[in-house]
C-alpha cells in the first residue's frame, strides 16, 4: 500500500494538535517525539510528491565575471 495525501494530512493534523499517535496506511503509529513526527512527515511528503511527479527540482547556476582594464 502506497503512502498518500491522506497520510500526509493525518501527519499535519497530528503536528498541529501536538499528538504523537497517527493512523497511517490503516495502522496506528506512535512516534517518540515531535522531531520524529516531523521527519516522518517530510518522508511522506517526498514519497507523495514523487508519486504525483510534482517534486520541485532546482538547478544550480554559476557565474564567472571577468573584467578587462585598459592600460
């Protein structure tokens, strides 16, 4: 069973209400800390974004400036 937007919403609700127990994929999961819950949320967000193809990719650009002084 794949992670879905519903699972991400459940994690968001838990974070907002300071709950450490969440139902994901039909199972109850109890996290040890808010930090662990936030890491789980980020993981689910990445999985859902990858599944929908909406992952944002950023390109890195570099510039080299040169000047010529007359002389």
